[in-house]
């Protein structure tokens, strides 16, 4: 862990000026000048470099290695395309920088371990950017489950689905695209937190390519079983015109459902429930077990600050990064935790060998 030796804002270099690098990371840094200063960015597109020079008032490089060669940068944010996350993060660590790496951290456990070894060798901190763990609705779900009112949690359904066509690099396997590596790290990090970062003993995954123009999957179904934990049903689909709620929790005393816009839950108090006992004999007449349970209801909605979820999650994530680099605090999100997520992703890919043939035009029923 870095010693508490430096003061003032952390000097940052951002690799990539696409949606993530500009609209998430740089957007936050610009609103936290007391904690972070953007020193330089790197991007292969000249238009993006010129924009950064004008709007961010920082240096801009076409080659990320020129940014890594600077000795006045403490933290490098790797928001380059997914297939460049492991190797470029390793280069940044060995160049003497702490690193925040966008999701997916990697596509295999082997790559994660390479990154961890590089961080240890360099004496620098590698921090995966899994900001969805700070999502206000997810934090509320954790609190409701921890309260015990829902009883033992039997199953949790998670759906990050919708209906959309896509035709960019994120649809290509060669660039580590596809819904599992692109969207998947968000719900999978939350799921691993619910499972206390224990790898499931059973992983069943089905993938399909439905609406994408590339050769990577855009429909994923995963079932996870972990000893002593609830079963998980995860869906990440781009062909769900009528998607399920983002979260649905099944408990022995009640349940919960909802997502970022709001949650609701309902449960009964066993102390107030009618006393019942097992009956082995046939019930009189044509009848069925019936009782009236008085359910207690709860609701949650995001407050004004929580409605801008990207800003809210980034603020909390980078508050910890600042404490790590300035005060020697422990990272809240670690490569060791994310390694379990990547192990699940790797198992899913082993079960589904999608065709390597890049489709021409729109896929029709293949």
C-alpha cells in the first residue's frame, strides 16, 4: 500500500477518450479538482485529442506510451478498448503508475494474475473500476437482505436486458466484445458481492447471437449455484423487448423487486403469523392449505443526488481511490475479488464456442 507521503490533488493520465474515458472518468475528475488533476490523455483519434487539449486543458498524446513515460503522473486510468486492458495496465504499473482499469479487468484468470504480479513487482496499486457495486439500489438491496426480514434468501434473479441492435467493435470477439465481457462485469460484480466472492461450484451458461452485426454474443443466460448461498439466475440480453425487473429476490419470509428507479419489498413477521403444524391426514372436503398473512411492505426511491447514477457511483469509487493513494486506506474493490468474476466469465466462454465467422450484414436466424 502506498505510504502517506504526498499531498494535494492526485495527478492523473487517462488512456482513451471515448464514452468511458471522457464521459465517466474525466467528467468526475473535472468536478473534483481538490482531489484529482487531469495532466494528460491519450487517444488515437486526432479529433478527441484536440478536444481534450481545448476542454480539459491538458496534454494529449496519440501513443499511450508517451503518456506512460511521464514521471509527473501518479494514477493512470485505462479506459482503452477491452482487449488492451491487461497488457497496457501492466505497462502502466511497471512504468511506476498506480492504475484504475475499466471493466472488464481481463478475459481470463491467467491475465488477471499477470496484472496482479505486475502490481506487486512494481509496488503499485491496481484498482478495477467496478463502480456498479456503489449503485444506490444495490446498496439498498444489500441492506434489506442483511436485515433478515426476507428470511433465508433462496434465489436471486438479475436481468440486465433490453432490445437493441449494435454494430461497433463491442460486437467482435477479436476485440473481446460481446454482452458478457461488456455489460456482464456490472451484474457479475454485484452477484459476487452477494456470494461473498465465493466461486460457484456449478456454472451453467447459454449464449446466442441475435441482434448483433458482429460475431460475439448478445444474449447470455447464466445459472450459478454456490454452497450456502442463494441460487443466481442472470440474464444479459439485447433481444428482450419485455425485460424482467433488474433484481428479484426470493426469500422464505418475503421478496424484493426493482432496480435503479425504485425498489419494493414485502414480508411477513413469523411472530404474527398464524400457528400451523404439519398435517399428514387428508384435509376435509375438497380443500387446500390457506391462511391470511399480514404482509409488511417497504419501498425505496433514489434521492436527487442518486438519480444521476454514473456521477453518484464514480464519486464514491474515487473517494476510496483518493483515500488509498493519499491516506494508505485499503481498496474497497480489489483484483482478488474481481478474479472470481473473471473465473465465471471464463467458464461461460468455455461452454459456448460461438462461430468465428464474422457475419456479412444482418444475421438471419443463425
